[in-house]
């Protein structure tokens, strides 16, 4: 029993040390696209829609810089 407690504590401490800072830059633009042959107005993130997937592990810190190059204010609704 004595060995299991220190090993558990070491495993928890290791998980915290493994957390990283993940940095992303999202450039939001407004454009006309026609992915199905019909032109429509759309917001693009880094030139694509949908935008990039943000990947992180539990405990990671995220720094996300959003640059709005559109002609109107925007808000972002985060999922996950």
C-alpha cells in the first residue's frame, strides 16, 4: 500500500507537467463562395469554412488571437 500512494501522486504531478500552451491565430474574412455551385456570402476563418479545428488536451492552456478582417463586428461561439 505504501508504494501505491506515491506512484499515484507522481502520476498526477506528471499529468500537470505535461500540460502545454497551445497558440492559434484565427483570421476572419468575409467572402462569396460557391462550394455547391450556388454563390453565397460566408465568413471564412483562415480562408476556409468551416474553420480549423482547435486541438487541446485537458489541462492545456489556450491562447487564441482572433483578427477580424471583415467589415462588421463578429462574435465567436466556442464548442467542445
